[in-house]
């Protein structure tokens, strides 16, 4: 396994005072086609109870994965869903979405989850929005004899002789995501993925690379193109695998809008201020 770059998440806030750990990629240098990785992990309600009140998006995709706790999602398309532990939600915002994400009042055991932003090809940024979640078709999971569990959050994955296919298949830039859990003293090896950009985000425990480097939670390992995946752990670990093909296009970003040019950003702001994104239902 060849590591090209190591990034570290940093503490920040978003929404109504929600404490998160973030790795941004709006410069397009390392994460492309991903734009941002936000992790919310806390057993203290004060860190997340403000939630994310109604806000707009245009030109990007949001990918939400909940490990513990949950959020209620609402949007102007009429979707209202409780996204709980193990659930995945994908929203390709296209030409405009208004949504809110608020903590579920019955989730008393803390909250651990992700919202990951994925860029869209310029030609697709003004298409109609798409919403999908796994509440009725849970993400498939397989545990091998070596104590490694892979959950296919989006796309298709191969673990030994078993193919895992998520119901979420149409992310931009051929993006795919999986969650891997390793028990203490175990190892996982995967052949090189077909996507050009493959990254490992450690969300629990710590990993040991083949050269015996140890990486703690909060680290993002960006692999060399064509690298295999070879990870082990001494005490246990949870790892997100993110894969996608770089779009290699200009990124114009302002708040919840991600377009290709500043003129498109200005148009997005104008359209939102004039009510063209609709109203939260």
C-alpha cells in the first residue's frame, strides 16, 4: 500500500453550533472529486442538538452516513425521513435543494456520523435534484474469517469471493464508499480499486500500515493511484474508504453552493433569494 498524502481533520462548527471535525478539499488538490469530509462524533448533546436548520444547496452532492444516533431529514421535494444508525442518505442537489437535518429526539446514546460532499460535473450541476436513502434497503455487509467487516455504503465492492452491491449506485464521478471494521489484531487486504482517487479516513481506533506506521482516528490517508489497500490494527479500528475519479474542473465555492464559475455562484444566490429553490415542506 502506497500513501501519497496524509491529512488531519480539524475542529470547527457548522449549522446551529454543531461541533464537527473537518477535512476540506475545495481547492481540488487532494480530495477531488470529494469536496469535504465532515465527521460528527460526540456523546454530549450540547455538541449537536442545534442541528442543521433549513438551508439551500446547488451544484454538489451530500452523502450522509450514520454510525450512532440519528437525524431527521426534510426537504422541499417532500422527503421526510429518520436517518438512523447504519443508514445512508444521498442527495444530488443539482439545480437546487432546501433541506434541514435535525437530531432525532429519541437518539439518547450520542451521535456519530458523516456528511461528505461530492462535486458534480459542470454539465450536470443544473439537472433536477435526486434523493435516495437506504432505510428500506440496508447497506449490505460481509464479515470474513479474518475478522474484517465491510459495509457497502455506495457502489459495488468485492471482499474475497463476495460481491457487495449497495442500492445507492449513481454518485457523481464514479464515487463509491464503504465502512470497514477491524477487530483487534486483524488485517484487511483489497486489490486496487478501479477509481483513480482512493482515500482511507480513520474514524475509530488506529491503523497500522505495512511499513509499521501507526495512524490514529482523524487521519485521512490518500493513496497513490493504483495502490492496493493493506491495513491492520492492534486494538481495533473503523475506517471509511472513499473512492472516485477526479473531475479536474474549476471549483467556485460559496457556503452551500458549489459551481464552476463565480458567475454561476452569483446566479445561485440570486435564484435562492428570489425563492426559486422552493420552500421546505
